């Protein structure tokens, strides 16, 4: 749950006027541009000490808080 909270806090700090549910698609809502997508990847790498590989760079891994948390859990081996 801590992963979701950290991701949610990061998104909230950058998307100030939007309160997101953990399953809301930030790309479909039009809240993310390509620059912010790279900032999100950078945050995930720094915050959780993982490397996002080229094969991980799919929208499906970053479009919701849940998807990001699932990616991090897979990368760090937490179930």
C-alpha cells in the first residue's frame, strides 16, 4: 500500500486540480504529456530504487496508480 500512497502523492503534487482514484487512467483523462510521462518514470526509478527498462515503457504500466504500483512490485519482487 505504501507504493500506491507514494505514487498518489507524487501525482497529486503535479496534478493539483485532480483527485485521482487508483484505477483512473491519467493518459485517457488528458492529464499527462510526454514530458510529464518521463518525469513520472524518473520518479518511479528514484523513489523505489528500480530501473525501468525499455520493455517496461508501455502506457499500460503507467496509466493508473494501480498499474504503476504493480510495475514497482514486479520489479522489486514484492507480491
